[in-house]
C-alpha cells in the first residue's frame, strides 16, 4: 500500500521500527540508521500533531474571518444606504466616503401604480373574454 499522508508515513516508519527491532542484530551497520530513524520518529510524531492542531485552528480562523466579513458587508451596505438617503443617491460626495453613487441606468423601468392597475384590469378582462368565447365540447 502506498503511503500518501504524513499519518500513513509515520505509521509505516513506526511499523518498520517495531518489526525490525528484534532482528536488528542480523543486519550489520543498520544499528546507527535504526537509532536515527527511531529518534527522528519521536520528533516527527509531535511535529505532525502540531500541524494538525494548527490546521484545525486555521479552519476556525477562516470561519471567523468569513463571518466578520459578512457582517461588515451588511453593516456597510446599511450605512451606505443611510448616508446616500441623506446626501442624495447621485451625490458625488458619496465617492469620497467610499460609497458608489447609485446608477439607475441598469435598473428596469418602473410603472406607476395607476398604470399597473390599468394593465392588470385589461389582462383580467382579456382572460375572462377568452374563457367565455370558448365553446364547451360535448361528447
């Protein structure tokens, strides 16, 4: 099995140390390397643990940062709306505050309420006329 994570590598090294310790006398010159591996393994395990702890802390820090940024965005939007309402939505002084003046060119045209009622009444009349004009099919 190929080891891909540090945890797998540490476990593989530990397995080698555990299994080779009893047979170390059969392999001349392996004692120094075995001792070095055992010492390094003692240092590697806590180092990996600290990385995992910091990774968990990083996730918490990223979530905290994201939540704070979302809250800042919402408060900034509310503040910008309030200032723009008082200063005027097209006032160029808003740019000095870091607030973009409102650009209505991208918005759709809004019909007055009277015109909307008139169009709704015409649509309802047309729908009623269409249902009256259809003959009822008899079998």
